[in-house]
C-alpha cells in the first residue's frame, strides 16, 4: 500500500503561481503513474496532470501550457507548479499514486484563486 502526503496549496490572486508537493511512502517501488486530480463543488473529479515512472507527462486541457508536473523517483516526490492561475482553478486538488491499476489518494489540498 502507498501512503500519500500532500503539501502546498492555499490562496492566490488571478495570474499568480502556487506549487503543490506530494511525498509517497510504503510500497513505492510498485508505483506507476502519479499526479493530481481536482474537484470543484458540484463537479466531477478531473485529471489535472499525471506523469509516468519514465517521465511521460499528460495534462488536462484546461491547464496545458500553464501547469508543469515533475517527478523525483529517488525521493518519491511529485510536484505541480501552477502558473498564470485562473479563478476556474479553484478546487480541492488530490494527489494520487497508481499501483497495479488502483489509485491511492492524498487528503486533498484547497487551492483558491480570487482577487
């Protein structure tokens, strides 16, 4: 089992930047894809960004070009750098780790974009 611990997030004005970090522990040698989903009130959870063990990245359409995901396998760490944030980015962000087709989830981090 993989344990997921998130940090970062908070409040930012439109156009600003925030970073989310996630550290994994437990059976991390079996981790495959890792990254973040987000969920806004009344909306379904959607992919923000994911990165494979080999470094292949994928982004949600709404964040492509504004967010950057990076992974450090030696430190069991994944980071999401968010730039040029928009009010529509306001959501709870959930870090995940995929192992054998099953995701382990973090506790959720609130990101609020407002002036």
